[in-house]
């Protein structure tokens, strides 16, 4: 069973950031996919009800991106036959650091901000910047790292798409 996640309400805003809809409630989820589906369903519901464009409040977008980061890291751990804990741990083993960097790169390439990646995996923002720069240099100079990354990226994107198709 996953660690419970409590949602402390939702806020949807207009394009200027003015709140349109605010829901104040506490709902506990035991599966991150259920949380993500709930947020998306509420967004679609209110957009249809109000009949105009809305945006999620920045903290809600950050929540969705945090969910995305966790999914990418779980799939990366699966791909490299590591535990989720190993990938998030403090290990300095080369293969674990390389897997971590690749997961960070996939998240960043999917438009997740470096600060959100950092918060999601409990690392300093500067550390994320460092790892992404090192990774960029590695894939330019080491063909095997680049090929491994492409394989991981294909696996992760395929798995994420499968989850979207089933929802």
C-alpha cells in the first residue's frame, strides 16, 4: 500500500490568476493515480460547467508535476531493476547515480521545472542543475550512456502513455 496523500482543497483560476472555483475539503488518497484522476476530473467538470478557460492554481500544477516525477522515478527503478528507495537514497554507486540522472533528465524534458524535481526527490535545486549538466555532457561523449537513456526514455514514455490510455 502507498503512503496516504491528503488533498487540502482545489483552486481553479482564470488566465490572470484570479480564483474562479475554490473547493475546501480534505480528501485522503492511497494511490497517486487516483489523486491525479480526481484533480483532472474536477478540472474538466468545472471547465464544462462554467464554459470558459481555466487554469489550475500554481500549487495544483506543482502537485501534478510532483506526481509525474514520482511516476518517472518508479518506472526508472523498474527499468534498472532497482528499488524505488535505492533510486531516492543517498547511494553514490555509479549505476544508481546514472539512473537518477536519467530520471531527472526525462522529467526535465517533459517540462517539469528543476525546482519541482528537487522538491519531489528531496534534493537541493543546485544539485539538480549539476546532475543535468553532467548528464548533458555524458550523453554527448558516451554513446552507451546515450543509448541507455534512449531505451529508458522509450520505456517510461510508453508506460506513461499506457496509463493515460487506460484512464
